[in-house]
C-alpha cells in the first residue's frame, strides 16, 4: 500500500505562504474539490470530486496526531462520480462533506497543498511521498525540515482531517 508522511497546519497569512512556495516549489495547479466521507468499519473512506467531473475514491489509515504522521492509502480514479456516489450511499452511510480550493505545489518528492476550506479557513498540508526504499523516519525528517523552512509553528498543527475539524467546531 502506498504511504506518505503528512503534516497539516492552520496558516495565518495565506498570501505570504503562497509567495514563499512560489520561490521554493513548483506550482502545479489549482483544484476545486468536494470530499464526501463515509462511515466504514476501519480506516477512512472518501469520494473526492473535482469540478471537471472526474473523481477518485480514497481509502486511508492515519492516526489523529499533530506533527509528521504516517498515512497508508489506496486511490482509485473513477470515471462516473454520480454512479459511485449512489453505490457508496447504498453500502455506507455518509458522514458529511467538505469543499475546498487547493493549490498544489511540488517540492522534491513532496506534495504541498495550500488549501482554502469552506467553513474552516486556510491550511497547509505537506505530504512526503515515501518511495519503496525510503524509511518513514527519513520522510518525517523531510516533512519537519519543510515545516521549519515555511515557518509553521507547532501550535498551528492539526491532528485530524478537515472533516474532523468541521464536526468538532474547531
């Protein structure tokens, strides 16, 4: 199963951080996403829909802890999100959904997301993609170095998903 090391944090100044990222990382694209989360027995399952009508089903396992954390995931690209949304709704109850605008940057083997999440605010996600021969501790060090480079404070770190934040009212 593919893995990455993730850090998620609230950000204080979206424009300043975007300017920093423009200097150190390669901007890839702006994405408009809606993530719908489902109740499943173990792990997390979400249907991610894009405004161009493409979608993907993402299953992942990750602990809710602040700082660099290991995330194991599987991703399936879907051709018909309406059909899969209907089928998933028959199989699993839906917890709820969040929408966001995501600016995707690439820095070495790391994906950096600058997110504006409806109802929650602005966030940064750092995802160090673990290569098959890469130790998770190496990925954690890389994520921590990038966190420091971007001036992310420990008190800004987020433990869970955006949906977790939304339902907790934080």
